[in-house]
C-alpha cells in the first residue's frame, strides 16, 4: 500500500488519558505520530447514599471523534482504524440503542464481597477450570453479580465492553472482541467461546439475563465494518478492525522479542506480568498462585498476574497535590535513586491499595504491619513503591516460568514504565535477568500492526510483526547486578 491509504489510526485508551496515534508502514518500518491526546478519569456521582465512580464515556467518545478527524483530515482518509482500552468495564444499551448511564469504573467499591457471593454458587476451583482467570473483584462477572437488581438491567438489550461500545457507535456493528472478552470471566479459555457455566450462575442465582445482552465473539484481526456518519469526517468509510482490544493484548504484540523465551511487563497504571503461551494453564497450583489466562492475538494465551502498577505512585502524587504540594515526578525519581535499596517494601497487590485515596498513609500502614519503619518523606515513599514493584515483578516472572514450564531468558518492559530508568534497573536486579525496555507506546503499536495486517498492508505471524517493532523503535537494555540475595530476603520479609 502507498499514499493516503497506507495510513492507519490506533485509538489507545488508558485509565488516565486517551490518544490517537497514526502509523505508516514504509520499507519494513512503522512510523508513528501522536495526533490527539485527551484526558480520562473517574467521576464520582452520588447514588444510594454513597458516591459511585463512573467513566465519562461521552467525553471519551468526543475525544475519539476529534482524534480520528485529526488523523484523517490532512491525509484524505485512513486505511484502517483500531481501538484498544482497559478491560472489564461495560456500557448498557436499551432497545433503542440508547446508553443507560455512564459505565461504572472498575475501582468502584460496589464489587466488595461479590466474588465470595458468586463462589457460593460456582466454587472458585470449578470457575477457574473454565475461565482460567485470576480472581479480581472488578472482573465483569463479579461486577454483574454486584449489579443484580439494578434498575438499568431491566431495560438493557446490549452489554458491550468499552472498545466494542465505541466501535458500535462508529460503525453500527455489534461484536465482542475476544482478548477483552476473556477478561470478563464469562469466556471458556479452552474453547474461546462464551462459558455456559459462568453465564448460568449470573442468570440463575443473580437473576441477570446476560445471554441476551452479549454480542458474537470475534478474534482479533476481524474487520468489523466501515466507519460511518458525518462526525468522523474524512475517516468515514475506513474499516474498523477488531484488534487486540484489551490494551495488554496489543502491547504484547509489540514486544520486540527475538526468542519465545521471554517474559513481559506491560507497565502503566497497571502492570501485567507474564509469559506468552499456546495453551492455558488451569492447574490447582496456578489457581492458588492467582495467575490468569487471558486470550491473545493469533490464538495465544497471555499467562500473567495483574500487579497494582504505577497507580500506587500516581495516586501518591495526586494525594500530595490535593494537600498543596506539587511534586515533580522526574525529580522525585532522581531523589528516590539515592535512597538505600529495599529499606522498606510492601505488598503492592494488597487490596487496600486498589481504590483512590490516601496512598502514602496506606503504604505507611502496610509497612508498620510488617514491622518496618514507614517512609519518612516523599523520596523514601517513591523508593518503597519502586522497590516493591520490582519485587512483585520478580515474584510474578519466577512463578509464571515455574507454573507454565516456560524458560525465561529476558524480561521485556513495554508501556509507560519503560521510561522509568530506576524501575527497569531494579527489575533487572530483582529478577536476575536482562531487561529490555521499550517501546513506550506498545499498545498503540500492536494495535496498528494487527489492523495493518488485517487489511493487507503487512503479512506474517507474530514473529514477523515483532521484527517490524524491533526495526522501528528504540530500546534500552539493563543488565542485572548479579546479586539477588537482598531481593530474596525482601521476598521472605513479605511472603515467607
């Protein structure tokens, strides 16, 4: 392809911002440009005597439309478009295809206790044998159990995850893209179809007629339909491709790996740490370790654990800002690098760190509970967070390798965390493995390559796409220090 019709547009939506990035393939390299960026975040609305967190989906959609017009306008059209976002959250439409309220944010407290209520009817081990998912209270299945009896469910005729909902508004086509659907807890990880056992528990004990709300599942790389309507401007007519619409699925496509023996850390607000497999791991040991089997591009399985991620540091910065202290992140990380290593570590996956709130206070509480001196200033707190993330990555990489039987020779860090030199260096030290950092816009790059392949602009398997990534983006390599004993001692401090 050449000219205007070699240009592709990735809509990449994160928990704090959205962006539209264009990509053009020339001589085996992908050239990208960010053409739009817009804010995203939770909005608290009073409901039933408490505040409920929602996404402002209409503001997000406006940003998508403006970004697509900016992408297509100067060039006279687009060869394709793809959308990726965070997982699990959904919107409901009524019989007139009208939106029934803003989607609830996965950090909302409504799901507290929902997994336990579901397991009374479908025990955790039986559920894991079907969906292979790590137990997270915000999995869509648990969200729907928590929403049982809500007035919005009665008139609902469609339930769509965020990328599928935006895609429906752009094309009028209803689909459920598989990589994102696999995070809901309602997909059979073996057959890559909707899971009857999981749907039955929602429809029976919880009275939620979910089967009638779900769209047909499609594999990533499926052409959904052309963009339509005046609101998309010159992008009208461009085919929407169902890419790996879970942003981690797209980010893993963009891992510039030269060997199958790699682990990845898709590092942003969340960190997803794991390996890429050909088949799910549904053993009892895997369930006990709380590992998840999420479906990937080209029939793969992303065998991983969710780690709380840079959210802990981001929320600390927000807390300080609310208290009238503006803390520059780059300066904070420079000062954190001078703090003695591993002087304080916490379990970053403690559920108390999930909701918004006083993150520095919670970290101090966790430190005190484990007999450690809490961080005394912002640099010590930042070092505690970074050390704790590296320690969690070490644990997840080693467990993923052991539980899956996959050898790991290198760890690839993709996403915004690839910019964090201290985190990447400490991850190499903690794991005892070389770390290759980059690309930072991994989700957008994977999104672009899958859609480009779907419309014939490029050919090949995942290895071929990854060679394009390697040729197109810069990476930085960090070698381990060689002494992992301090990290083993820190591990024992938390998880002995």
